[in-house]
């Protein structure tokens, strides 16, 4: 067996990737838990964080796909023993990514009222959305920079540095949240929702600085722009564009869910905000094994080691399912306690408890879909990933979501649609992987 496929080595990549991957969800969950308990305005603040968080996640995920593309290319070159041929690519990719992110920041900030109005925010909630977004949006380019550098590290088979960056950012965010939201008597005034936004922005800035320092001092990668353009930049842009379209459809599902939950009323968008943050936290937790699959999958493809690639899929899926089982048991044991962490409003909690079991039962399905999603990213199969998600979103999620609306299923309909969506994402990936690589096995 390939030494890279030992449990120890897979966990060496997966465990740090789990911690690194949950950095952004931890930032959102921290904001959710703390602002949900702000005296008097907790419900409105919670709703605003949920709406703005969904929109920012959409922007970050859409443009953050360069991370997966550059990670796949560098891992493939690493596996082929040709890493020196690709060290000038990251500077060009990062410059392109940051330039586009700044354009989008400038384009969205003046229209924040219209954007959140389209998501059914109104009155006090709309004003809170605008206030919160006007601060947090400046962390958008910083997060994309950090994500891109993390992709480089992953391509170099290193998930330890992303973990260090993530731990620092998440810890700082929690510390600043407690100080800035609630204030310190006679020292720092309570900034409430705006304090949460500033805490996240400062944490994102620190993470970006750490990532840059590690890249420039600990790797052979240069951020000096060199001409002509690297030959692999065209393939990277093609991968990123396919993932761009894919992520648009992914976020269409998330934003449609937010819109429908908001239309149900304040208590329901509050409950949905808690549920979706926990769903994302679990997704990124399991995504550590997806990252291991991506990193090693690209490496094995570059080395044309198809037997190891086949075994990799089986092992990462098995390990991921054990993690999802642990999350299910933990969520079941602390079913009521988890909700109280995020809100003390009895109406929000009642709505949340009514659908939390659907989130829990869907974890194994999510795990398998995420594992194979990561492997396909490492293989560079971005076009197929795009087509699968487009089909899952518009042929499965959207019809089920609106069927639930017609039948007045409320939040149940939204979360049943999420479960069907994940099934439709996972099954085609498993089928394609087996069909493509099983005939290539030497030990079939």
C-alpha cells in the first residue's frame, strides 16, 4: 500500500484541514451566538447576521474557488515531480482574484439596501443588515487572499499552516466579539451588532497577514508578478470559471432558503440562521477528509497511481462517516442545549427544535457528497462538478422547496429540500468515479 494512504498520513492532512476549514463557519457561528443574546435587539440582530452572512458566504464561495483550482494544479505537479515548473503561477492567480474581489466590493456596497431588500429584509432588520454589511464587507478581499494562500499550502501537501492561521483567527474573533459586542464597563462601550462586525474584520486581517508571512518566508513560492503569463493560468481560470458557475447555483439554493425562511417571519429566519450555521459547521468539519481527498487525489493523478486513488476514495469516505456519526451522537445528546447557545427567545427555539432533527439525519449523506466533491476537485474535474450541482439545484432543490411552500410545510419544506439536494449531489459523483477509474485499476 502507498505510504501516503496510511491512516496516520490521511489524518495528518485531514485533522488540520478540519480545523482550518471551520474558520469561516466559526466566525459566523460566534457572531450568531453572541448577537442572538444581545439584550432587547437580539432577535433582529440574529436575523441580520443570518441574512448578511448568507450573502457574504455567497460572495466568498463564488470567488474563493481559485483556492481549489490552484490546489489541484499544484498537487498534480507535486505528484509528477515537477513542482518547480509551477511556482510562478500563484502570484498571477492571486492578483487576478483580489482584483475581481475589489471590483465586487465597490459594486455591492452602494446597493446594500437594495440587495438585502431583495432578501425580504425590511424595517429594523434591513437597517441592521446595512450597518453590519458596511463593516464586514471589507474583510471580503482579505478572506479571499487567505483562502488562495491556503490552497497553495494544500497543493504543497501542507495543512498545518492553514490550521495555525485558522486557530489564531477564530480565537481572536471570539475574544473581540465578547469585548466589542457587550463592551467593558468604564473602558469600551458596547457596540452590539457593529461590534461583531468589527471583531470579524480584525480577525480576517490578522489571518491574511499570517498567511502572507508564511507563504513568503517558508515556501519557494514567489508573489512577484512575472511575464509572460504562466501556461497553466488558462487551465486554472477555466477550472475557476466552472467552479464559479457551480457556486452560483449552490448559493442560489442557500439564498432561496434564506428568502423563504425570512418570508415565514422573524422567528423562522432566526431558527433557520441557527440551523444553517450548524449545517455549515458540520459540513466544514467533515470537509477535512474532503480536503485530504483533494490533496492526495491530485497527487495520485499526477503520478498516474490509480490503485492508490481508488483506495483513497474508500478510506476518506469511511473516516468521514465516522466523524459524521460522532457529530450526530453529540447533536442528539445536546439537542436542546445547542439551541440555547444561540438564542434565548422561546419562539426562535421552538422553531429551531422542530427541524434540527432533519439537519442531524442528513449528516451521513452530506459526508459522502463532500468527500467525493473534494476528490473530484483534486482531479481537476470542475466541469462535471458544475453540471452535477446545476442539476441538483434546479432539478431537485428548487422544485422540492416550492412544493413545500405550496403545501405549507414551513421550515420542514426548506430542510427536506436541503436533504434531497445533497442526495442529488452525491450519487452522480460516486457513479462517475467508479465508472472512470475502476477500469484503470491494476488490481481490479
